[in-house]
C-alpha cells in the first residue's frame, strides 16, 4: 500500500473521530470533562493491549488473525486472581499469568505454523475452548475479594492519566513501534506479510516470526487481564467478551491490511481511542449497547471494503 493511500486512510479515521466529537459537543457536553477523559483511557487500555497483538498477527500475513484474545484475557485474569487468593504475591502472580497468556498464544501459533491449520479455524476453536474453560472453572461467577493494594495499577492515575496507560500501554507501544519501523525484525515482519514465498526463498524464519506474533498476542492479552483484575479487584470469566471483534475492527480501521504486510501500530492505537471515545459518547446519549455493537460490525465491513478498494486502485 503506497504512502499516499495510507495517509488517505488515516485522515479518514481522524475525520470520523472529529465528526463524532462535534456531535458529542452538541448533544453530550459532559463528554469533555476531565473525569470522562480518564474514564476513556481506563477503558482504552484493555482494547489497546489486545489490538497491538492483533495488529502484529495480521501484519505477518498468511491469513493471520487471533479470535482467541478475549478468551485469553478472561482465562489469564482468572489465573492471576486465583494465585493471589491462594497467597501468592501479586507481582509473582502477575508474571505467572502473563507467561500463561504467552503459552495460550503459543498454542495458537503451534497449531498454525506446525500443523498448517487455518488461523481463522484455530483461533475460533481456542476462543471457544478458553472461554468455555473460564466459565467451567468458575461456574460463571467472578473471583472477588482481591486485596485493595492490588488496585494500584488499575485504579490510580497521574495527571488524569491511569497508571496502566503510563507504565504499560505507552512503553509497549513505543517499543513495538520502534521494532517494527527501525529494526531488521520489523522489515522481516513486513516481508513475511507481503510475500511469504519470497521471504522463504531468502531464508527468513517465516514460521518462527508468526509463532512469535501469536505468543506475543497472548502475552498482551494476559496483560489486559491483569489490568482488568487490578481495576475491578476481581476476575470475571466474561471480561474479554467482544474484544476479538473490537480489536480486529480497530486494527483494520487503523490501516492494517487484512492480507498482511501493510499497516502499523500508530493507526491501530488511534482507532482504539476512536472506538472507546465513541462508545463513551454513545452511552451518554443512551444509545443501546446492541446498536453500538452493530456499529462496530459496520466499521469492520467498511474497513475490509476500503482495503479492497485501495488495493484495486493501486498501480501494479
């Protein structure tokens, strides 16, 4: 995808965001309060972490997609809460939960890269497996009663910006952005996503790169589960519901091609902020959550259609 087309797509997203903000300014002035700004960032963290992983997976091509992220968020969050309730120090429990998320993501990567199964089918299957396991282990009830001290990461803020935004989202985004744009690994990711056959011919470790992408997606989803636990001081078996749809839509709306090899993290993060601010504004306008989900579906279809149109218009 040429630079001009990328700029057009990114500009279109900013225009949509501006229109939404203008509507909220007229219909819901409370949207522009400092408390709502903090609330939007609070909700953004979970989606941002999952979307960064989703973007990486899709960038590596091969039909890459991770529909299991919501299940990993829920299951990892339950694992962390269970360890804390059993007396494990919060730091160790958090690290163990994140490693567990990486293992869950690696299962996806193994099935896809080693057994050559379709990513859509694999991650849809593990989505049901991880979600089902989370519900089965808890009977659908949350694990509550986590110590108040554990809420520091999820509930505290500095300059109206949540701590998890400062210490998780921002540094992870910057490291991933630098890696993708300034390192050989980043060039390999684009090469693998753009032309798998050519990448294999020049000796790039295609399978290792894709396996690593799914593993990192699992790690980031587990971090989202950690933040959710700290924020709510409980682990809910359904906390990851709809994150797979939202992260996929944010990735595509942010300019990453569904076919891989084109896009990046900056557009995805802007799309995340667009979605979370849109949802907050629509809630203030008392728009039913069902309609909100339908709007996300429309954006998803529109993003794929736009990607197809841009590819068709590109000079061969």
